[in-house]
């Protein structure tokens, strides 16, 4: 039997990032069993935008580094870079300063 794969949407990613139960335990357990966990670009963009518009974007952006554990090597950096370019184009400012 092949490896099980799970694609997390934002309803699962938010509690995973916040270490909310029972999602965090279920994801950790799945990883321990050898399952592959992932998400998609729209979810990453949604999460980055939500954190960016929060009261403390720089502190909150650091929380998303957990994505580097479930995305393929280098993918988190690439998505973060893409988001930054789009963000600057849409609001004309650096990430963390668009209100």
C-alpha cells in the first residue's frame, strides 16, 4: 500500500499552526506514521494575508514557518517571495506596512 497523503485547507491549517487540538496531534501522528501532509498555494496566500493584516504582522509571520515542515524543500521560501511581490504591487508598501 502506498503512502497516505493529506491536503490541509485553511480550516485545518489554522489550528495546526496555532497548535490547536485535536488537529495538531492528528497531524503529528500522521507524520509519525509516514503520511505526507501538504497544503496549497491559495491557503498559504490566505494565511499570509490574514497575518499581514493583523495588529502584529512581523511577530505573526514567524508563526508560519511551521509550513516549511510540510511543504517541499524551498517551497515555503518561494511562496513567501511570491506573496511579497504580489503584496507590494497591490498595496504599494513593504509587507508589514499595508493597512
